[in-house]
C-alpha cells in the first residue's frame, strides 16, 4: 500500500510538473507574483475554515464527554496536516485525530464515532456545495453536455453517501459482527465489545439531532467560506470575477479532489480540475496553476504546525506513560 501511495504521488507530481512546463513556468511564476501579499489572505481563510471545522466536530460530542473546544480545533489542524501533507489517503488524518483525542480522557470508541459522523457531515455538505457550483455553470449556459456529465458524476455520490450512513446503523453492526464471528470461529473475540460500544455511541450521536444539524450547517457554511480562496487569488491577479464564479470553480475542484480521496493530497487531481474549471471562465492555465500552488502553500502553512503539534502531543503522552511505569507500585 505504501509503495502504491508513493507511485501515485510520483505520477501526480509528474503531472503537475508537466502542466507547469506546458503553461510556461515563467508565466505561472508571474501569476503567483501578481497575487503577492493577498496570498496571506488565502492562508488566513484556510486557518479560519479549519478552525471552524474543529468547532463543528466538537459540537458532535455529548456534553458530558466533551474535550475542550480548543483541543478539537487544534486536533482539526492535525487532521488537516496529515490529510494534505503526509503520503496517506485523504482520510488518514481523521484516524490520527480520533486517536489523539483519547489523550484527553475520551473513550476510543466515542472518539471514532464522532470522527465517523463528522466525516459524513463533511461529505454530505460537500455534495450540496458541489451542486451549488454546478447550478452556477448551468445558469451561465455552459455546454449542456458538460453540465450533464458533471451532474451524472455527482449523482454517483448519492449511493456512496447513503451506503456510508447505512453501515453506521444497525444493519452495518450486524454485518460487521457476522464477519468477526466468522474470523473468531466460535472463540471469544474481544473486539466484539468495542464494536458494539462504537455502534452504541453512533446511535447516541445520531439521536442528538440538534447537534448533528448544527454540525451539518456549520460544515456547509465552511465550504462556502472556502470559495474565498479562489476569489481572492483571481481578484488579486486582476480578473473581474465574482464570488459565484469562484464558487463554481472551487466547489467542483473540491468535488474532484474528494472523489480522488485515495490519492495522497490529490496530487495532480487538484491541478487538473482547476485548469479545466478555470478554462470555462476564460482563465488561462498558468493562472489556474498559480491558484493551485497558492493553495498548496496554504496546505503547508496550516498543515506543518498541525504536524508539529501532533509530534509534541505524542512526545508528552509517551513521556507521561514512561513516568507512570517508572513510579513504584
């Protein structure tokens, strides 16, 4: 799996390099330079968006078992850093975040359940976000065949989202238990208790409809904030483009990135999507690639501190564990 990730990443980097060469490296560099200090606004937008995602995650925890909100926000930066900068699938950071929150006394099964629901809320709102971008293209009279093909591609998300939800419910629990019983071959299987507890927490979380709705609408608003990254970049380059156009570009580029969740950091996918979508609005490839490079810079500015914080948490956690072991009984 690691070799496959490295291979896919290498191919993606080659695609990016080839696209920059084809668009003329000097033209791409000039487009990035035109954004100038406005790139700091792009980074600030990302910082706000990721922090608010942490707040949306925090809302899902039952009040009696909530970590401090600042911890959820901090761990959301860790999740973002791992998802965007490490050679993992784009959900690897979520697994790391679920583990880290247990350092604050949260049960591992509850941590996993909150992350699962959080990921579903993020995916469901991303689908609506992509639909809003598609509606902008349709309203502009963009080639009907293109709109239809994008619509069909988005339609594939519906059964995927439905399936992801169903496996979290009683049907999914029964299926997983059957699989575990077959593996155990009649012997006691310790994992059964953990699985049952995790599904119990999932039922509890979904039973708190107000909290789920709040997390849902928070994620939806955050997606729309993210469109400012494209709008700021293109405006700074001198393009007379409105928020609606930026929304169409960003939402559908994010949909392409989400569809390629198995590709580490969506390397190459993000760039191809931006070039294609920007072209629909008459924006040349060099400018689209400049946007992608600025976004990659935001990934680094937000992700690196998150990864450093992760390593710091791990060091403190294991130091405390070693001290407890060294203490006389």
